[in-house]
């Protein structure tokens, strides 16, 4: 480039190798020649201006003006050509990327509108969707990837079928879900990745799918390596319902399990597990089978529970509340155990505030 500039500006002779092919030169269009002449004139004007200013500065201090014109030209040429290339690229990309930027902005606006609790009108949604090039589906699912990098990878894999954005400080994706009962393609896409997938909802409930996906993400610790797999809100609806507010779940357990408070931890644990198995199974034989004990053992423990809870065990509402209290306590223990395992695996530190024996026995109820 330097040699070509010096030759074009007359500071060095054109060699044989630099002589352009005559046929190629004749094939140049008038527009190409005009553009080239314009660029050359612009460069020449800037270089001559710099040389004259440099010469004036040298004359003031008594330096020989013509000592090294070639060096001056080369230095100025590098600077000016770089500037012109950057300028030309900016102008070119501005026009080329304008449509892309407009589409991205429209998609971001659509994501924000869909995830806003304030309901948008059908007309405004249709206008945003048309500008974003994203046909409005009947239902969507939210995906919360483990890392921002995975969010970009999934977005690239799904191409135009996905909306990306940030919700509650995390990069999230919205994917059309025309058939809520079919999730095989999504499982294939997320294979080997840890991510939380929301339930399929109509467009007006998009924020709900995102919130519950984020809640499930928080309850489920990431399992690196071969164990990594997506978790679906559809598979954990009762868990999320019971643990949507943990202080409230603690209050529920404290309220209905108060008769067990005066027992020793071992006695309380044994009666809790038995009562939950009895409530879920509907009788002593079913509870005994779930607990791998003799039915007579279950009947003996149930007599102890009847003394503690009185006639409330015959009341359907009390039984329902008791089952919710016992289930929520068991679920909270399981969540703590899972987080404890991940902590041991990564930091080799146990941060659990529950008795593993109790959790182990409680988790075996109903085959868990």
C-alpha cells in the first residue's frame, strides 16, 4: 500500500511489476475510476498539507526541510490510510447494519413488553412482533441457562425462533411452544446443559413462566459434568407451590406440627415419617410397605399420634394441612441436602443445618 501511494503521488517511479494489467485497467468502470481518483486526491491533499506544516515547523528551528521526504510521506501515509479505512468501514457498516440494529431493538422491546406484568394491547404486540420479525406464537416457554455464555449459544442454535433478554438480572430466552405436551426437541437442545425451563403459558403470562423457571433454578443446584441436565417446571409444580415462600412454609410446619415439639429429635422424626406415609398411603398396610416396617409398628405409632393430635386426624382439612406441612418440611430438607452435596463437591465444605439421617429416611417415603 505504501509503495502504491508513493507511486501515485509521484515520489517514486512505477516498476514493471506494479504496472496494472491493461485489460483489467480498461475493464474498470467510470465509477470505480472516479472513486479511486477521489480517494487519491483526498490522501494527496492531506499528505501535502502535513508535509507543508512539517516543513514550516522545521524552518523555524533551522532544520533542513528536504532531508527525508520519503520517510515523512510513509509516516503520514500510514496514519491517513488507516484513518480513511476506518472512516470508510464505519460508513459502510452503518448502512449495512442499520436494519439489523433496528431488528434487535424491536426484539428487545418485544421481550420487555412480554415480560412486563402490565398487559399490552393486541395491536401493540402485533406491531412489535412485525418489526422484530417474530410471529406471535400461541404459547411460550422460558429458559434460564446456567451462564450468559450458554444463553448466547442457545440463541444462536435457535436462530430467529427465540427472543433473548434479561429478566431479574439473568439472561433468559423465550421459545415458542405450540404443543405444551411436547418437549422432546427442547430436551435434545439442552442435553448436557443445566438450565431451568418454565411451563408453557399464553403470551400474556410470559412473566409467570420466567419467574417460576428462575425459582426452580434457585432451588436446584447446578450439577457439572455428566450429571448436567435441564429441569422443567412441569415436573416440580407441587414443590414450587409449597416452597414459593419458605418462611411461610416454615410457619405452616410450625403451626401444624407443634404437638411434636416436645419429643426428642429421634421420636419426632420417626412419627413425622410415619404420619406422612399414612396420609399419602391411606392406611397402615400401605404406610408399612413404604417404610419397610411391619404394619403393627405403623398402628402402634399411629396410636401415639392420635394421642398427640387428638380427633384432628379424622378431619379432612386437618389432614390436608398436616400433609402440606410434612411435605414442605421434607422438600426443604431435600433442597438443603442437594445444595450441601454441590458445596462439598466444589468447596469441600459442608454447609448443612439438618440431620442427614432424617433426610435420608424422609426421602425414601413414596420411593423418593
